[in-house]
C-alpha cells in the first residue's frame, strides 16, 4: 500500500518501495542471523558475502571486467573530490577539469589543494546552460574530470568527450539511469543518495591501471590501494548504507537493468519536457535542448506564478520541487525509483495549473 | 517480544530494541513527512532540527558548554586518526601519542604521515596487558592522544593522565558508558557502532580553542572548521546513521543518563570478572586488575576447553565471543544496550561449563 508523498527531491531522493520494505525486515532480522542489520559485525561471513555479491552485481550492470575494482567509501562525492587528486597526482602531476556547474567547481576547489589543475572548459559565462564539447586537453595531464549530470543546472553529458588521457567522472546524479560504455572511464564515483540508495555510502569504481605510478606513503584510510587490498572492508564500513545500496542494485537488475532504466528515464523526462515546450511562456527551461538532463529538470516561471506553483505543489504533497538553495526556480528530480505514474500526476497538475492561471 | 540472539559483538554491536523499533517506523514514515528517513532531504527543516537537537543532547549528556562543537562525520574513528593531525598540526608542530593497543598504533601510523609524532608511552613489551601512567609529556607538543578503552586488549583508562597540553581521546568503545569530566578533553571522537548506534557515523566533539592557529588552506571536506561553519551539514551527511545515533542518545537520556549507564556497566562487567577470578584455571584474563576494561572483557582458556567453549557459545546463539581476528582467545563485549539479564545468561553458562568440564 503506497503511503508515500510524491518525492521529487534531488537527493537524498525517492527509493523503491521494495527496497524500503526489505530494509525494514533486515532491521528486524538480517539474513536469519537473529540480529538486526544495524548490529551485524562487518567481518562476519554474511556481510562479507553481501559486499562481494554487490561488487559483482555492480560490475555486471556496468559490463566491466576484472580490470576494475569496486569500493564502497564514505564522505560523499565531496570526499572523492579530495581523494581522487590525492591518490592520483604526484606533486609534479597535473589534471584537467571541466566545470559545468556547482559540483564541478567544488571538485576543482578540492583538487587545487593537492596539485596543479587546469580548467579546460568552463561554462560559467553561459550560466552553465549548456555543455561545451570543443575544448582541447593537453595529453600531459594525468586525467580529465567531468560531472556527467549537473543536478543544480539541469544539464547532462549525452556524448562524453573523447580523450587520450584517463577519464574520471562524477556520476552521482545519473549513475545507472542509462546504458553507457563504462569501459571508456577509468574512475567513476557516485554518492548513493540519488540512484543507488540512501545517504552514507559512495560507490567508487576504479580501473586498476590508473593506480599505477601514484604517490606513495599516503594516509592509509584515504588510499584506494589499501581499500582494495582489504577487499573493500578496510575499517568498519557503513554497513546499513551498503545494504540499502545492495538492495537498490538488485532492484535495478530485477527491473530490467540499465536498458530498462534508460527507457523509463527517457519516458519520464520527455513527459515533463513536452509540457515545458508546449507552454514556454509559463515554464522557461534555460538549458540548451541537446544538453538537457533527464534526471533533473529545471525551469523558471514568472515570479508570481512560480510562488503559486510551489505553494500548490506543497499542498499536494509534491515534495522537493524548489530549485537549489542558492539558485531558486523549480527543479523536478526523477530518478530510477520515481514511478512514471507519479510523474504523470505531476504533469497533469502542471497542465491544470496552466489552464487555471494562463 | 525479544527475537534477538545474544549479541556480544565488539562492534557493530547490540542496540537497544527500542531504537531498532523506532528506526523501523522512521524507515516507513519519518516524523510524519510521508517519506522514509532514507528519502528525506538533508537540508529539510525536519532533518536540521534533528541534528540540532542531537548536538544539544550530546552536550547535555557530556555537561559541556558553548565552547565545544559537536560534529557527525564519516570514515569511522580511522578517518579521525588522519583528520586530527591534518587539522591540528602545522608542519613544524608535533604531538604525543600513547600506544596501549592496536588502535593507538593505527592512530600513530596515520598521524606520522602528517607531522612529527612522539610515542610517549608504549605497552607493546607487556603485550598491552596494562596501562602505564608514569610517562612524561613535553609541553611543546600540540596535544596528547590516548585511546580511552582498548577493545582488543581489554584495558581501559580509569584515571586519565594529567597533562598541561590539550588532551585528545579516541572513546569509540566506551563513550557514554560512564561519567567523566569531559571538560578535561579538547577533542573526543567515537565511531558510533558500539555505544552510539549503527556503523556509518563518527561523533566528533571539539573544544573550539584547539582549532586556533591551525593550518590554513586545508581540504574543505577534511577541515573541522568548515564542518562547524556549515552547522554540521557541510555536504550530504549519513542521514540514517545520524538518526540512529540521535535515538540511541535519547535512549541513554531516558534510561538514567551516564550515571545509570556507569552503574549498569559496572554491574555487568563485575558479574563476569567475578567468574573469571573464581575460576582462574579455566578463564585466564591477562590484564592487570586495575586496568581492566568494563566494556570488553578478554580471557584465554586452555586450548581444548576454549574450542569447546566457543563451539557451545555458537550453539547457544551467543554471538561475537571470539577474540579479535589477529589475537584469538575469548572476548565478551558488554555495551550499554546489552541487558544485565543477557550477561547473567552468559555467566550462568560459564559456571555450568566449569562444572561440566573441570
């Protein structure tokens, strides 16, 4: 029985009801151990098996092989902004960064602490309303960093840049929402709280070759190699957050995998974008059409209409529609777990709103 | 209705049944939001209120004032091994460390990466079977670091060292199990998975004065000052783990606070130590009596007896009694949430075992 409000939060975000149900059961009795998942030792066979199974499920979904490692770290994508340059860049190394929004900017801020960073593309002057693809990357950089989907600005890479150097991507807000050739990437990371589960764990997928010739004598807890050597259980990991991630990944597999996620995502996003395009005077999406995000749809409305719109959304228990705290406007986040029917309810409300106000 | 096995895990460990029950409800519908706690935005008023309330509850329990800050970080105590020297020590600074066991050793390993560390007391030669108190600390060190309770070695500081320099303590395994004058400490940290809740969050309590004259230009995500400035919500925190911590802290308050926790802890530990002392030939606790831990009781048994003992424990669903993975022996962890009645069941089993085998 659905007791949920309609959750358009940008993250932490909507989760599959099945995952919440299973999590409740695991809170009572995990895997017939007689213990709650919250009380289970992280070095028990049951938990080690869960980690191993989830690593394999992630690899299968991504269609990547033994040349990749799968870790479940903490501190969110933001800590990866720091761990990536800390692990990959020697003092004499440099890296190239693309800045298409607030998260790319933050990634650069952290990276600059550790080494030389060159911003090879920056769409600040266009208010990040588009993705630029015509930039040049010096081959001497150790890697190129991109944000695959910009949660705040509502843009998304639909064709990733071709590059001769390793490609590193923050996929926090669109991972597993589409088919990709993941073998094109050397490091992929994603905070779990959008498409992968609950806040508290970050998926980090690393091609082993990118860990060669890296700095020595790193802090062990920040060193990817130490985490890999310890089989992804270096110290006490966030057991429950990993459990929810494991269940969410299983849910994706059981619901048709990435192919199916991609179709559903496209169908949901298209339904909203159609309304936006049909009623341009009411819903103004500033993003260049070919760069629109299928996960986070942003638009502005004439001021008075927007206030009414957001108030009515609140009354309808449509949650999380206010734009990013420093940006304003409206944002509709439609991750994998958001049912098409809920998107249609919102779409019908938008149409009804137009009828009543315009 | 108790469906639980008897959980003597060293951590993640037993939680109060009430906390598990409340967590299950929050998984269904948090605070009447219509959303699961797993789906709730970390910048919502509801979650910000929870963080603020928990900070206050922690401060009240510790009887500390506005000169302290309370943070909820990630990466376990191990990440604090790194963050403490990284935040507090300039290149020219040094710090003093006490090594009474494996966790103190690991703290030194991480700290050495960042600055000069002097080990002022090391009980390795005594197999960490006691706590030394007759060491001298140079006043020029920036702080003195101790591990308040040694989970693996079964020792505990019952009188903390008097020092003229700031005192930093890893209290992961005995926080809130006793009354302490917390104002004597300048930084206290504890992974949640023993006495504070579930794995995935680390409580860090900082006296503001220790953050003065610290290194500039730190990585923002690793910088305590940035977390404080952001009201303990710098980036997406581990929402659910913080929720469980908040409920566990409330449970401590509702069950008589630290005074009551201390009495219960003493009563439970004494019941087991009495059996150990009464049957020295069967249960050999190597720890010097005045340094015994009230949270983690360790002992060895004659080899064949020990195998039988651990096998029978397993059959009785007494969980987590095997000593630390690199150490062996038996370990009984009895944190706050472990009921006295469960300890008595184990105690009676120990007595019965003696009768049958000796």
